[in-house]
């Protein structure tokens, strides 16, 4: 099942080339409150799954209008993100393990390099990434994004996938310039700063539930900028897979329904393309979907 958040506080199931609104039916029978969020649905999903399927089967399908989409989870309690989590080693766009020098850092050490992006950075499909006024280079990093489905603490690797609700797409936007990384005292700004600007966490277009993605380590992820393919790799090349990431992070902090985990980008910085106002991006991951975003300059 693919479940979308739409404008006017509506939830919908995506069917082929259309939407079926399900939030009205679920509110009418008291299953969800009127105006319920995606997190409300995720929190009750196990008990609502049958009713959601029934509402999707009985409801009227309307044409797919991407302008109606919102970020599938507008206000996650947190966004964890993995760093340097692909094997890399290639230089060509078709190198499915990612481009750049292969890391010598161990898998255990990479887990400890995870960082947080602020929920305030979230935007949805068809929205605009804003280039901040104090940076010279902004780069998109396409990543598979895990959506947590239930409260989780101290999970083993074997238990981890049971805590996953589904998957969406995230662009881990990154600012790299002297202005962005200079800090008082001559220190280098953390990933949280360089990746934490407003609009720096586009997610969407919807959530594919876990049953739609039986193998999260076998997905092709691709990014186009102005129609040119700029990133292409498979999630098989992750060093720490979804289960390892969920398990490890559940030992750092409790995971809540709707929390997001960005699983890492395959290409090192020298193979990433700096964005300029007017650019158009298309991000697509197999078994999930695709979303478009624009790029604008700051008005500030």
C-alpha cells in the first residue's frame, strides 16, 4: 500500500495513476479523528489496516495530482541520518555501489557517525529547496528513508524491521562552502548545521508500506537535475543496512511512530552537482515512486 498526505489535512491511498481519499471514511466511523495526520495513522496502523484497505476499495478514485501532495510526515519527532554509508569505489554514473574513494572506516565506526537533521527542514513534493543567502554551494543527496511504525527501544538486528512502517524518499540537502562551514573559533560546522537549513529535508512523494518493499537492500535510486541523470546506485551497496541502522539508533534514543532515518548517499562530494536557482530535480526510488522539486534563491 502507498499512503499519501494531501493538502487540506487529507490522507489517501495511491492506486495506479490516482488517489482514493481514506481519511473521511476513517473519521466517519471513529477510527481516526477528523484532520488526522500520517503519524496518527501510523500509530494505529496495525488495527486499521483492514479498514484502510476497505476504504481504498470502496472510495472514488481521482486523478493523481502531484500539486496536492504534502510531505508524508510533516513533523517527525526526529530525523536520523547515516554518514558515508555506501561502499563506493567507482567513478562512473553506472557504478551501482556509488562513486568516490571506498571508505576504510569500519561499519561499527560508521554507525557512530550518524547525525540529526531538524524536523523544521522538512518539505514535500513539488516544493522549492531554498539556497540560503550565506552559502555558495548546495548539493542534493538522494537517499532511501525509513519511516518508523512503532515505539522502539534497544532492538536487536533481528527485531529491527518489525519496527518499520514503510519507506519514502529523502534528499539530504547539504551546504558546502566557506560561509557555511566557518564557525566562531575557526571550528568546522557540524553536519547538523550544514544539513539543517530550512527546506533541507525534502521527503515524498508518499510512504510505501513495508510489505511493498520486501527487500530494502535491493532498490535502484536515481536523481535527475534538469533532466540529466546525476546519481544512480542500488541500496544493496549500503555498508550498514536498514536493520543495522534501526537497531543501532534504537539504542541511542527511543524511536517513535513517524520518525525518519535517512540511510546514506552513494556518491562522495566530488561527484555531486551544486544547485542554482531555477534547477528542477526528480528523485526516484524503485518500489516507492518519484517526486519533483524546484530550487530557488533566498529572498533574505
